[in-house]
C-alpha cells in the first residue's frame, strides 16, 4: 500500500511539474527558430550574362484593335523526357503514367514569332545620370524559354538599351509540369526581389539580387511557400509554408531566423491567410483572414491591423458570407494613413469592391465597384505620392473579352478618371513611374504582348519593352 501511495505522489509531482513548465512556456517569449539563410543554398539556376537575341528588324506592334499576322519558324523542340532544369529532385519526372495507358508522343510545336514592338526612335547624346530599371519576361517566340531581363528607362520614357543583368529560371511558357513565373515583389529599397516560381502546383519563393542577378532559395530545398510582404528593413519577409502549408512566419533572409505568426480563431476555426502588408514605418501589420464556419457553413472575411510592438490586433472590417479577398491585395498608401484591399463578391454577377480604411479617423468604406473579379495581379496600385490609385477596369458590356483599361481613383471620394483607351487587349500589372506621371502596364493579346507606358495627364501611350509573355509580371526598380 505504501508503494502505491509513493507511486501516486511521484506521478502527481511530475504532473504538477509539467503543468508548471507549460505555464512558464506561455509566459516567457519563445526564442526565434532558425532556417539556413537563403545565401547558403546554391543559386538556381545560374544567372544569364549573355543578352538574348532579338529579331534583327522590329515587326511593328499592332495598334489596339488590330491583329498581327503570325510568322512561323521551325526550331528544335525540347526532349519531353528530360527533367526541367531546377525541377525539385524529390518530384518524379517524367510525370507518372498509368501502366495500362498508352503514351502518346508529344506533337512538335511550330513556334510563332512574337511581334517586336515598334519602339520610338532611340535617344541620342549623353545618357542621363539616373534611370528607372524595368524588369520583364522577354521571349522571342511561342516555343522559347523566357528570360527575366532589365532595360533602362529615363523620366521621359526613353529606352536606353538593355541592361547587363538578366536571370534565367529555365521557365516554360506552358505545358504540364512546367515552371512559370507567378509574381515579382521588390524590396522597399529596390535592391532585392522575391520571385514566386510555380512548379506544376507548388509555388516556391526565390531571392534575386537586383544588382547582379544572383538567385538563391528562400526556403530549404523541397519546401514550398507563398510570399506575402517585405518589412521596411529590407531584410525580413512574411511568407506562408514554413512548418506546414498553412503556417505563416516572418523570416530573416540573412540569418535564417524566423518567428511564427499566430492569428485569432473564429468559433474554433483557424483562418486562411490571404494577405499581409507592413505599414511604411513597420509598426503595423495588416492582415486579411478568411474563416470557414462549420456551424453556419459560410465564410467570413476579416481585415485587421496588428500593432507589432504590443502584439495586439484590431479588427477593422468583417465581411460575411460569399466574399473573398484577392490574394496579396492589401496595400498601404505612401504615408501609411490609408489601407486598401479588393474584396471579390461571388454573386450572380461577379463583382469586386475597392475598400479604403483611414487609420486616422477609423472610417472604413467601399469606394468603387468593378465588374468581374480582380485577381492578385489586377490589384489597385498607389501612386508614389499617395494621392491617387490606379486600377484596371474590364469592359462591363463584354466581361468575357477581358478587355481592360486603366482608371485613376481618388481614394477619398471614389471619383474615377479613365487614362488609357485600349481595345481588344488584356491589361495587367500596373506600376507607377517614380515621378508619378506615367503608369507602366502589360498589354497582351493571345500569347504575347509588350510593356507600355501611359501618361496620366494626356493619355499618351506607347510600348517601351518587349515582346513579353502574355499577362506576365514585371517590375520597376529605382
């Protein structure tokens, strides 16, 4: 009997000790966990230093509303049995085929030469002292591997030739199992870039050094992740996929240290994070969370702002039922006073709403409604001075054509002004010039397009780079 009593006392003591440790763990901040820093991984793939060739004679880019006559050129095709460069080695290649299924040889593709834009006459004389650096996905035809390359653009939108830096991710334009560029996210100082590369169904972030094109992986090999935001310190990024596909964390790109982000639950349900955005001063972290309630069998979109010092979250808007948010559509104005996002309404006629929240007054309101859902790269873009927003609106009479044009929106009144007049063209990815007088966009038709510049005062527009892959992302760096 004494032995049993002693055993019970020991068990009780251990239980009390475990409970005490749990309480202490909850009170004491946990140390940062560590990943190997991005620089420790081999660059994938090596940067390209040779300048990609163009057609010797530019083919005039068709004005909006016309159709270019395709030219056909026969070129060697890639061996479909060869593993794509950079394909994660843990994934099978070629893709497995059922034993009883007959393999059908892939047809030979005849590449269509992309029309080279009819650029304005090249400038002469001494180049200016400063440029804007335009990075875009160049490809000469429908069967070539696109390369991310840079050109120099001055403040009057004159092209001063291609830069010396280009990056080859060994991308495919299309096809099963191919690698594609999903999006580009420059750091606040423009010296680093996160490139999201999609392998089949898995997305992986890569870090690009903008000065030399060096590429390294942000996460260890075989890990996938979704990029969300840069911190203003240009060293830390918020991404999803650290410990599991749903876990978000802030990762230091130099040291590899990371800190997991925890978000409030709603009726026992954990949220899916759709967007994160740091304020320009780094003090506030905005989030867009989507909850699914098993009890009510509906979704809830919650927009909140964290105070990174006190670690307190304030909910600023809740939108129930069939609403969702465009991925990565949270965005701060330059002064950090206004926060914007796009909520997609899945009603009988799909619509998107532009919302603005004023941190000073606490007012949150919908200021514009668009036909169709605006995707993650059709998001509104703040001007550098924070006084205007640019957004693509699609043809309301024929939304299936995806014909788009650029509108300026006053963030306070919601007043709209159309600044471009494209017809039968897809317009995507808006970026402002540094002086806020021009807007850059990808203007595409079918499988190719060009980067255009549009003046916000008089509507003057012309191509400045290309040809590019249709609807592909690009970026402007200082």
